[in-house]
C-alpha cells in the first residue's frame, strides 16, 4: 500500500515501486505493456493483470488434464514417462491446490483424505499410460 507523501519511508517506497514496475513492464509483451502504461503503482498493474489473466485457471486445468490423460510411455523408460507425468501433476497442483479444512472447529482431516485420493488417482494415471509389455505387472 502506498504510504502518504509526508511519511519518512515515502521516497524509499517510491524507488522500490518504480524498480518493480520496471521489472514487470520489461517482462511483458508490448501490447500488454502499452495497456498498463498509465498505472500509477505496481499494485495497480498487478490488479489489472490479475483481472485480465487470472480467470484462465479452468481452461488451463482442463488442458493439463487432457495432457495427463493422453500421456503414455511410448517406448521410453519408466523414469522418463514418470518425469513427464510428474511435471504435469506439479503444474496442475500449482494452479489448483488441494483443498483443506479451514473451519478450525472440527477434528476432520480433509487434507489427508484429499491427498490420499490424489495419490490413488496419480497411481491409476501412471499405470494406465504404461506400454502393453507391462500388463502383467499392472494387474
């Protein structure tokens, strides 16, 4: 939050904000950079970007789930195949974190149950992508 003009840290805050604003805009494509050119603070830029691009979680989740379902071993090593799946799982977890109980009044363990379910699903996904040579091992 931007401090008041008379506060001691005002100039330091302005310098830091300008530096971060520079980093953000340097990392943007030109058309996006042009659209946030008149933002006064980094916070305004961030809010604008979040409003525009923060809604794409559902389509990206869908795309990742499709990739997971389509990922197969295809004559690669089990290690390579697992690494490919793991990177997709990690990405989907970063945009769709596990749900946890937040009521602080119960003794349930939703987080543990969710994690166990996720581990089983990952195991099934992993086994379904194995080459047919491993059918005996899967069963």
